[in-house]
């Protein structure tokens, strides 16, 4: 990949379009399969279902 291609790729990663595309793919791979999303929120691992339910799974303490 040459510098110009890399610059365009980095610009895409910073764009609103990337955020939209990424979110759509995550929803397709989780909620559309009947699965929850998992992500960090503060110090907590969150299980988030399509119907809006959110469960705190585990608190992650720094340095442990």
C-alpha cells in the first residue's frame, strides 16, 4: 500500500462513515443472529441485547 492509499484508509477510519459501517456490521454479526453485543462501559463489561436490556457482566479493575 502506498502512502496515498494509507492516508485515505486512515481518513476513512476517522470518518463518520466508518463508524456507521462498523456499527451496522456489528449489529449484523450480533443482534441479527439473536446474540448480544459485548463492550466496555467505564470499568464494566456490558452485555447489550437488541431489546435494550443491558447487563453488567464483570467489573474490570485496573492493574489486576
